[in-house]
C-alpha cells in the first residue's frame, strides 16, 4: 500500500525540472533574505554592545565613528598613533580655558583617563595594552584581578575565552601589529563578562605592550614606541567643549563625545537597515508569489490524478497529506541549499569587507541563521501547498474523469 510520503517523493522525481526550478527559486530567495537579515542584525549590534560609562574618546584624526568602534568595539579601524605625552599632559591636569575666561585644570573635571594601545591580535581578537585605570570601569567580582601580572601575561575577556576555548595558564601565540611576528604569552586570568565589545579583547600591561612593539621593529620617526592608539576619558560634559578646542585645534589627535557618535552610527546603520528590510520584504514576497504560482500550476495538472485516486477509494486526507509532505520536502531541500549558499556568500562578503567597519570580526557565527532559514523555507512551502489544497478540495470526481 502506497503512503503519502512515497507518493510525494514519486511526484517530485517524476517532474524533475519543475521540482528543481522550485527548489532553486526558493533557495535563492532564502539566501538573499538570510544574508540581508544577518547583516542587519550585525549592524544593529554595533552600538548595542558598547561600554556605557565612557564619555570621551581621544584618537587619531581618522573619523568619529572609526574612533568609537576602534576604542569601544576593539576594531582595527585607525592605524595611526597618538603621542604618549598628549595623554600624560591631560592626565597630569592641563589647563582648560572656558568661554567666560575661567581657567580650570582638566584634573578637576576628569574622573579617569585610560590609555589603550593596539599591540597585535589573536585570530580575530585585538590585543590591547593598558594600565590599572582601565579596570576601574569594569564590573569586577574580585579585587585580585585588578592587578596586572608582573610579566607579559594576558587578561582576556569572557567572550574571547569562550570563543577560543582558552583557560588560565594556557599559552597563546599573538601576532604583533607591525610585522605579524608571533609571540607566545600566557593567559593570567579571565575577566568577568562586561556585555560590551571588550569581552572579546586580550589585555596586557602598558610596559609590556611597548616592549612588544620594540620586538616587532616598530619605530615611529618622532615618538618611537612611546605611542597610544586611543585614550578614554570619564568626565563632566561641561569640560568637553574647551577640551575639544584644545585637542582638535592644537594637536594631532581628535576627540569625540561618545553618545553623539553612537547616535551618528545608529542613524547610519538605521538608514541602511531600513533599506535592507525593504529589500528583504520584496525578496520574500517574490519568493512567496513564485512558489504559490508554481504550486498552483502543478495542482492544475493533478486534478485528474486526484479525482482518479478518490474514485478508487483514496480519501481527501491522503491527497492533502501528500501535498503537504511534498511541500515540506521542497522546503527542506531549499533550506538546506540556502544554508550552504548563505554560508559561502557571507564568508565571501566578510572577506571583501574586511577593511570596512560593516562586519565585526567575531560576529561570524551562523547557527541562529540556519534555524531562521529552515523556518522560512518550510513556511513558504506550506503556504504554497495551501494553493494546491484549495484547488483540489473543490475537485468534482465525475466532472474531472469525464473531461480528463
């Protein structure tokens, strides 16, 4: 006795060309929509996972958003350097001149000044040199972790430890930024999760960072290896404008107000995201209509077959189950193909955009998107099967057999 699933398979293999066209059409639509959805989600997360307790970032003159992402998301967007003496001058309390003529030491309005130096990377995570002031802004469970190891040991973020399966006292090889020379360092501790981009960072003592720069052969023509990539400032908003005037107009650095640049990033990402969502809707609508139409055409050719099956004793339930299972098979094949195509497309796109700030290096996992693609594929296939069922439910056995 033939069962519905065998009937569905036989019908698919008998009309191979139609089946292949439906599977390919749905798979391509799912690939396009899945890729755009993933890019949209990544774009949205750019400003959702940044530290919230930093008001100001000072970086090289390379653009506000690039400085924001470089310092708070640890993305390698600014290759230029800052002189260490600029940081030290500000930390020691340089004078700020206000519009009313008042002169105030910057030390009176800054709570914390934090140096950051990009030393190298471990796979897709950046290795940052800093000092104890960095740990004053972290959510630490133990005061013991606030002390850097005395040697070249690393403290690594919680997400980085999870991503690379690293543990305390394990050795890792990092690549230095100047010449990609590999240096072996020991994991001295794992930081508590911060719910920010810093969870993917590797951190070591500032003195160790400068020493590693020397080992890499880096030598700035003026400042040699006494440089920084960024420095972060916690301070009152009233001091921003005079500090901005001082730094932007009289130094090689650029200062940004974090919330303002986050808003710029959000607007930029939102505009692109809205366009992407509109394209996704169009793609999915086209996919839905095409599958719906092709299923309708197939069901027209099944009218006589369905009437014949009903005449020899098969119930409506058998025919409808057959239609549903055929659609599920199409959805499964389309989704599987879409997963493969989306994975390949995302890898190619990620490589092409490696020099931009569109895709963070650590955001490449696609397990969630596999589920989304399968849900979409099955849903659209079932919607398509509804057209077949609606047409066949009105089939008149006598009329179809007579006309067939």
